[in-house]
C-alpha cells in the first residue's frame, strides 16, 4: 500500500539469496524483535544446524518455515537452540509435523484410511516429476482442475500449512505446486510414492514431451517424423494406459491422440514390412524357379549333345565295320581286321562301338586264321 508502489506495474525477478546471507536472514529478525522489546535469542548452534540442513533453491523459504515452527513450539521462553530443533525431529520432523497437522483436521470429509491414497494420486504424477539427467525428483506445476477432485480438501490443508502454494496462470487457471523442494527429500510417504513410480513417471514425461513436439509440428508436411514411440516403447506406453490410468492422465488428450497416431503409424509400418517380406519371398520363389529351369535347360542341352555324339560315334563305328566287311569280301583279311579294330576302339565318354564292328572283327579274325593255317601246310589236311 505504499504510495510509491501503488501504480507500479513492472514485474521484478529477484535473484536467489547467496548462502552467506542465510545466517543474517535467521539472526536478523531475532535482533529486530529484541530492539522492539520482545526478547528472542537464536543460539549459534541452532543457526549452524539449520544452515547445514537447508539445501536447494528453496533453502530460504524452508528456513522461514522451520523457524516459524520452532518459534510456535519452543519460543515461549525467548530462546531457541539446537535441542529444540532436535526435539522437533530437525527438518524432516518439522515437515512431518506439518503434514500430520494438516491431515488431522477433523473437518476433512474423506476417511483417514483413504487420505494417503488420495494424496498419492495428487502428488504422483501431478506435482512430482523426475529429472531426466540425474533421476532426482523435481517439483511440477499443475492446474488445480487437472488434479483428482477427491484430493482437493487435503491439498487445501497442505496449502494452509504452507507445504503447497497456489497461484493463477496467464489463462486465469488456478495452479498448484510444492512449496519446498525439501518436501521431496524429507517426507517419507512422498519418498515412497516417488520410488514406487519413478520409471513410470519417466515414461509419462517422455510421452508428454513427445506429444507436445508432435502437436507443435502438426502443420508441417512430415509430422510422422515426430511419432517417436515405436515397438516396445510404444507397447509400454499403451500398457501404462491400461495399468495406471491415474498416471497416463498426466499427458491428457494430446498424449492420447499422440499414442493413437503412433499406433496407426506402427501398424502401417508393420503392413509395409509384411508386404515387402511377401514380395521378397515371391521374388525368391521366382528366382528359384528360374534357376531350376536354367539347370534343366542346361541338363537337357548336355544330354542332347552327348546323345548326338554317341550317335555320331555309332555311325563312325558302323561305317568302319562296313569298310571292314568290304575288305574281308575282297580277301584282304588283315586289312579288314584293322578296320574292325578301329571300329571297336572303346570310347570312354560315349560307350561301346556298334555290333556290326564286333561281327566284322570276329569274321576277319576267323578267316585270317584259316588262311594262315592253310598257307602253313603243303600237304592235304585230314
């Protein structure tokens, strides 16, 4: 309400306070309270313990949250020390006490045994994600309307305890996020929920991210290039829809449309592959038939050539046998025998000579032997 700030419309982004300034942020308010006549001493041991436990970008608001709890629980005597901090259970205990206080509100309508289940469905996957580079849990901002309605009254109590914070986005939609990053590390129930769903959260984020890229490139000609879920990865995403609809709800209608487009693309690709496989088998069968035909043609040709040569060999043998017979008839038995022997020369490739050659040789041999015998005696034979 300061007059100088009344009409100021500029938004300022304040840098994070350096860690060296956290000590002053703890001790400074106590000093101002003393100046105002309200005694409050924060022991140096407590300051050291708080600075040791407060980590991350939300260290300053977490310190303020913890100091408030310490003051409400143990500030009545004007002194806050490390023993008070230990009694609260340190940072983890402070967060657990705040969560327990929020869930113990008697005005909550849901049954006590259902509250953790409702909260789990709100935090996982709407308020917690996984850092892809190191696997650490991270805070997410979600629209209030997207978070399951049965968890709203519980979330309102956590907002009252300043464990969650709410805002309004540029579209006028109410949003919700975790106030302190340490809640991811210091609340045992939340740690258990994250550990039990870390891989599924990664899968949800992968679909959500891919679906966003696909939607942004819808107006481009080759938007199928953005359908990156295929094979086992696509099957895992579809399985997640069936098994954990509470998680797959995170990617919304755009994610559902993306998964459907991926499945259609995968089916079309499978059909193309099957068609190509059938074509390949058909061409292979044709090649096999052509090879067989070529082999048969070659074999038939070879047989024809061999048969032709066999026939030629037989004709030659018969011709020589005729010549042998002619010489025998002329009384030239030795010459006829030589013709017959040539006609009978065995052919290692094309088989034996003709029967005529064998007969000519036999006659020539017999007649030639008779002549030799007759010429060898001067007396009559008895």
